[in-house]
């Protein structure tokens, strides 16, 4: 069974799968999905997930303020995480497409019998 944190991490990965995304925007989207299904997800949960995704190699952090944009070579410092944009990697796409515990159908509705994880 997927833990609360694993679900937050996968929701976060899903939100950065189509373009560079800033943490605040990702946080708003992930929190909205969480609220729909009885999960309280705060900004610190999403920041932790973003940094973890980078650490796992499932995402990269990018500094879009530079020209040309610069990909960070590793995990940004937690205190500066909000300064960067995040985007899924090919490795992350592989994880995303093979994640068997995704609790939502194609319409975004929970699968029958799904209950939000507590821990």
C-alpha cells in the first residue's frame, strides 16, 4: 500500500511532467487534488517531494533566471528550493508510467475502495 508521502511524491511528479513548474504552483495543484480526496498537503510536503524527486533522479531543478536556463547538477539546498523550476526526467517518466498504486482513474476519480493513506 502506498504511504501518504509516496502519494504526495507521485502527485508532485505528475504535476511537473508537462513543463517546467515552480514550487508554489505545484504546491497549489497538489494541495487541491489532496483536498478533493481528504488529504491535507502543505507547501513543505511538496518542497520535500520536489527535492526528493531530484535526489532520486526522477526530476531536475532548473534556474530559468539565467540565459540560457541552467540545469542544476544536483539537489538544490532546501532553503533555496523555491527559487528553481522543476521538470520530470526520462527516469521519472518511467517511474510514472509503471506506478501500480495510482489511485485515480483517467477522469481523476478515485478507484473503487480507495481510501487516503493516513501515514
